[in-house]
């Protein structure tokens, strides 16, 4: 029996390594109407999941169209199997009020920004770029540290003189979250070091 259902907002989070998921996890990847291809580095590792992974391309465009599909499907899953734990993989905090409501009513749901949050051990600190960012941030004055995710990403880019790819910047930020070095509340980042 599946203990977790992971609903992936692929419009919002494209760094998805499904190869490390446990055997008790099923996955539904929601693709936007205009997303016509999926990178092979995502699809090939997902094949080992067999029928535990589904790909759903939504129809139609519009503000939050994919989010509404995820919310609808989440409700259907929980109506059929209220004991299943549901995890929404999305950086969109718009899901949080719905998930709080569902949890308040005895269901088990949460939103994560990255798969590192499912297995913090995979968010190792041995990445040299991660270590450099952590060192520079910890030496800077607390009041001068970036307070928004976008300014943190820009700050990391400037640390590497804009010679670092955006996906690596996002991975460094995801590792900071997974290792509980940073947290976010009301769109403001706080530092725990």
C-alpha cells in the first residue's frame, strides 16, 4: 500500500529526481498545457517507479490553472483514501491555506519546496558551492542578508560572479531550506545561523 502521494507542480519545480523516492510513494506529475516536453534526466529515473508514477498534462491556460488541477486531484485522493499522506511539491505558497485547512480536519498534507525536504540526508553539505554560500552568508551581518527568495538567488549569483546556472542556485537554496539554515514566512526569509 502507498503511504505517500506526491503531487508535483512541474510548472513551478522542474528539478525533480524521482529515483530516490521510497517504495511507499506514488507520484503524480502535473504538467502545464504548454509544457510539451520533459527532460530525459527526469523521465528515465522515474521509470523504475512503474505504475506508481503518472504524468498529467492539464488542458487550458490561465492564472493558477495547474494549481486548481492539483487541488482538485488532492481532494479526490483524500476523499477515497483519507489515511494517505499527501505532499505537494511546489514553491507556490498559495497551497498553504488549503493544506492547513485539510490538516485541521484530520488529514495529513504538506507542501515542500524541494525533494531534499523528504530526505534531509540527501541535502548533503559537501557541495563546494553550497559550502561557499553558507560561509559567506554566515560571515555577513544579519541585517544585510537577503530577505526575499529572489534577492537571495541574485546574491548567490553575484557570489559566483554570475557564472553559475540558475538550476544550481535553486539547488543551493533548496539545500539551505532542507538543512534548516533558512526558513520562510510571509514571503520573508529568516536565517537560523
